[in-house]
């Protein structure tokens, strides 16, 4: 464990966990229950450490008793097939993510040889003094209406700053926050479907920073809807309006630029998306470049994954057919200069808003995310987060490994500073923004901030050269 990583930097192997309880495939339900009681365990595994057939929990046994099932029958008849596991070297953050993604509260922990050596439950993580994002996600999954969804989602705003104070880096905190918000989107979509006529097959994709899993405290809705074959456009429209209303009532305000599925340009079938993307590739005005950039971050959050994959395929086709689009998108990455002076000092604002501060998103984070988007499209890099895109660009030969690592570290530090000041704003009852105030930073932090902004400027210069931005008028 790195001492600077805090709770989320712990590995599952560093926690004090119980040995797993095993029963054979032919053991009866009664025998399994006795084995669990003897070990004071809430579940047992059917099989062996080398080969786990499934898991039987207290809840399974209670249901069997309530339904008057044969308790002398084999435990394997009641078990859930297989078991979700994490390695001893995996971070606690990864354990949380696995629980959220699979909607479970316990995992098997495996050694380097794949043998199950212990079990980890949500309460084990809770005992390590961190409120559980698993509980938040579960509360959202069961929310009966928008109000209950809002109550559950409000807890995330308090948890993210706490994770950061405990030493979690922004990548881990962002991944956890995105996993919880994905549950918010999924449940909101379920509620919207239940409240009206079924529109047919569809997929909801998160766009922008939500799609990149890099959204934290200052959130709004950026999303798109892809309709499948046989979907009813009119019913899909009313579904989208219900969905946006539920999300807004839950605490996610609509995008001020109208980038939401209740607006027709962001809701269509794959043929429609293909035509629109081809038109955007030919247009390349400011709105077209913005739309292409947002769609580059599309990440599936609800419905049919193949439809979201189809949207991405249409985007890649449009860019291949109109390669100039990459140049215009790259120009956006180089549009805003980092806030540093010619002598290498930090350049702060001389007037409100942000007097004495610098806009860390405009001059630092945005050039990195936008540049990484461009590289991801050119080299067809599938992950949507900026760090993975930079790493993928290095694998493709577009960046050196050292450059990709430096830029990813710069992105993490800039996000960390941004989040710190946003958390302070929330704590003070102010609206979070993107200003960072150097006077509140330590000397070491100011020095590191300068180095990060210098790296951003060098990245912009590389993009300008690679995409011959001097030839654009």
C-alpha cells in the first residue's frame, strides 16, 4: 500500500478478512447452513478453493425455508452459479466497483494462483471507516420515485470530497462516482419506462465528462438516445422527456446547450445518426465540432449496448470519411493557452469572476481531454477516459510512453486541484466553478501546477504540428 493513497489505496489483501466456508456439491442445504453457523459466516462457497461452482447465502436459505423447499436437497440446487472475485492485490476501490456493477455485497478474494483465500463483504469495507458507495447504488436501484432517487443521489455529493480527503486519487474517485451515477441513470430510465408506453428498443449514452467518467461535483445532463429497429419515435420522445424530468428532479440539471435526449438532434435511430454524423463531418463549424467532440465520449449506460456500439461505429465512419474533422477538433484543443506568463509564472485573473484565480478547466483540463479525444478517434481507442486514451495513443506510437504518463499525471493533478476548490465552494454554500487560487496553494503545489501547465502547452504544440493547424483559417 502507498501511504499517501488513503483508504481507497488499500488492497483487499491488506484487510482483515475471514477464511471462506466451503461445502461440497453434494452437501445438503442443512449441512451448508450448519457450516455457515459454525464459522459465523453469512455465505458459503460450493466447491473448492481451486474450483468454485457457486455461492449460497443466508438469504437463499431463508427463501428456501419460506417456500418450504427441501432442505435436505443439495445446496447446489439453491446456489447462485459462479462467484465474482477480486485479487488480493486489487484496490478497495476495485472491490467497490465490482459490487456496484454486479449489484452484490460480497466477493471472493483470490491469490496469485487464482485460489479463493477469503471473502470480502460490504460490511468489511464499512468497518474500514468509509461510507459505502455500494449502499448508495443499492438505494438508487430500489428508489420508487424521483424524490427517493434524489435523496439517495444527494449522498454522493458528500462522499466524493471525503474520499479525496482520505487520499483517494481523482481517477479512483471519478470511477466510483461514475459507477454510482450510472445506477442513477439506469433507475431513472426504468422509472421513465414504467410511467408511460414502451417506446421499444433503445440505448442511453452518457456524453462529455460523464461519458469519460471525469465528472464530479458540478454536474449537468449530457446524453443521447439511440433507437433500435421497431422503436416508436413518438413514444421515444415522450420517454426522453420523462427521463430528463426525473434526472432533473434527482439533482442533474439539463444541459444549457440542449445536449439531451429530449431534443430531436440527440435522439434518433442508427440510420439517422449516421446521416447526422456524416453531415457534421462536412460542416465543421463550431457547433459541429462541439457535437463530434461530445459524441466521441459516448458511453453506454442503459438499454441495448449494441445500439451504443452502433453509434460509435457511425462516428468512426464519419471521421474516416471526413479526416479534416480531426484537424478542426485538434484546433479546439489548442484554442486556449494555459494561464502562464512568458516568464513561467502563473497568470491570474485581474477581475471578477475568479479575481486572483485561474480557470484550470479552460487552460489545462480541456486541452488535455480534447486532445485525447482527437487521438482516440484517429487511432480508434475504445476507452473513453483521458488517461486510457493517452495510454492508447502511446501504444499506437502517437506519443512516447513518458509523454503519455506525464500528461496523465498532469490531468490527475489539475483535476485534484479543481475538485478541492469545488468541494470548498460546496462546503461554503457557493456554486462550484473551475477557478483555482494559487495563493491558497503550497509552494510545492504551485511549482507542480506550473509544470503541469507547461506539459499542457507542449501537448498543444505537438497537436498543432501533427494536424498542421497553421494551415487552418
